[in-house]
C-alpha cells in the first residue's frame, strides 16, 4: 500500500537532498565527457532543479520538493558546505606557487583585477541608469562595487583542477597561471571583505572597524597561533595520520572562525578562509586534510549550495530584449576585461602569443567563486534576482569556454616550453 500521509519534515528534506546530489553528480559526469570541469554540471544541476526548468515544466512538483518548509533546512546545509569549502580554498593557497615568476604573476594578476573591476563598476552604473530594477534599493553603489568585484575574480579551485586535468600543473605555463590565480584569490577576498563592510555600514568610514577587526583576527590566526599550528605539523610528521578527534577540532576551528568574522561585521566565509590559510603549509598534512574534507563537502554539501543558487536563478526573468542586451554587455565586459588585462601583461612579460592568450582565457575561469560572491550580494539585497541570473550565466560561460579554447590554441603539456 502507498501511504496516504504526507512526508515528515525530515523525510522531505532528505528526499530533496538526495535529488540534489544525484542530479548534480549526473550532470557533472556528463559534462566531464566534453572536457568540462564537474562544477559546470553541478551548477547546471541547481538551475535544472530550480524555477528555470523544473519550475517551468512541473511547477507543482518543484514546489512540493523544494517547499517553504524544506528550503530553510537546505539553506543551512548549503551554508555549512560553503564554510567548509572556503576552508578548503584557504588550504589550497600556497606561497610556493609564487616562486620563480612572482613579479610577472603579480603584474598579470593586478591587471586582470583592475581592468574588469573598473569596467564592471562602469557597466553597473550604465545598467542602473537604463534598468534601475537590476540594482534595488536607495543605495546602488554597493551593488555596483559587488558587480565590479564579481567581474575581477578568478576561481582558484576550479582553475587548479582544470590545470591538473590537462596535465599543465607541472609546466611553466601552468605554474604561472596558478601563481596569478593565487594572488587574484587573496586580493579578491580582500576586495569582497571591503565591499561587504561598506555595504553593511553604509560608508567607507563605517566599514573601517570591521576591516580592522578582520585584520586583527587574521594576525591572531596567522601569527599568534603559529606555535600551535607548528605543533600540529610536528604531530602529523610523527603520527602520519589525522585522528577523528583532531579532524573534528580543525572543522570546529573553521566554523568558529567563520562565526567570529561574521560577528565582526564582514562575512563568515572570510573566517573559514583565514583558518584554512593559517594551517601549516606541509604538503602531506594538507593533502590528507583536503581528502577528508572534500569527501563530505564536494559530494554532499556543495551540491546543496548549487541547488540554492539554482533556485535563485530565473532564466525566465530575462523576458525583454533590453535584458538580453544587458546580458550580452555583462558577458562582453567580464570576458573582455579579464582577457585583455591578463593577455596584455603576459605579452609584455615576454610570453609567446598562444601562451599569453591561454593565460587570458584561463584567468577568465570563474565557476564556484563567482557564485559565492553573487550569493553574498543577493543575500544583502544589493542586486536583483534578474542581475543574479545574468551573472550566473556569465560564470557558466567563462568557466566552460576555457578548456575548448586551450584545445584550439594547441596548449598541452607537450606544447608548453620547459
């Protein structure tokens, strides 16, 4: 017999969670066959389950699976996944990447941040004049700054996996690009912290206490706790394993660090990132910790974050030619600004034409990091759902185009010098 009673609240959440995991992973595996990073399929999985597809084809089913009773529980899981993902991002930032070509990497990264940042702010200013509904509220400057920041970032985790998949990580080109991405990553999070502080306080001066507090917490983690972190490395060198108790302490530390930066007035993602950055840069320890964390985060929790982003993405909201023109402008500024800034500096630094172009296309990879910034902006109410949708499309396009363009350029391990 089929039970007539509706699912309990817990069962409804579990059904939604299982559906999110299966759909996102199936699409991830499907697109991996087309040389696309799995994150593309997982982001699309969220969009497929949201109002853009499932909601359009079967609105009652979509509403039943992702009901108002289920969404808060899924959102909590997605935020936990985001915290642990930012902890992973902090683990992956390695100063060793900057050896050898640090000056060139700094020049490429700063040019690749500055040009799209300025162009993004200018585009947002123009969009606000023509389509004011894209930047809601009385204060539109925070939304413009968020848009510029979103244009400027490169997704370090996605880029590192793309380079590994193509066998370029150990090549000079791959080392240069990952160095640029590491610098870009740190600068982008600092920019985002400043923009969040400005948005929450309402003024540049009002943002100073939060920024100073975040800097103080960073110094406590990176300098004050260094002896304790040194003991952690020594323990691992001796034991060659992470006990469940020690692993739980590290996860708890990342979560509490997130709470502290949220209390300071920036955002909880920065606390988790700083805690990961503070851990010893001892390769075997980091790899073991990444292995333990990735199993939970990438398989279970992060797909929920994609699903929540997909539920906020409404392709149907682009219902006027002017909005589609705005999307074209977003894509042109995002791709052109990042590519031109990085390509020009790479050529000035002596890279051959094909490799300079490869740097520009690779640094355009935005992926998951873009979604983090966009969700922060949406939660603060400084961008509309329609602009959020445009920027999600931009994140998908800029991430998906990297691998085919590298193939077109003939970039492979054999083609890279050295």
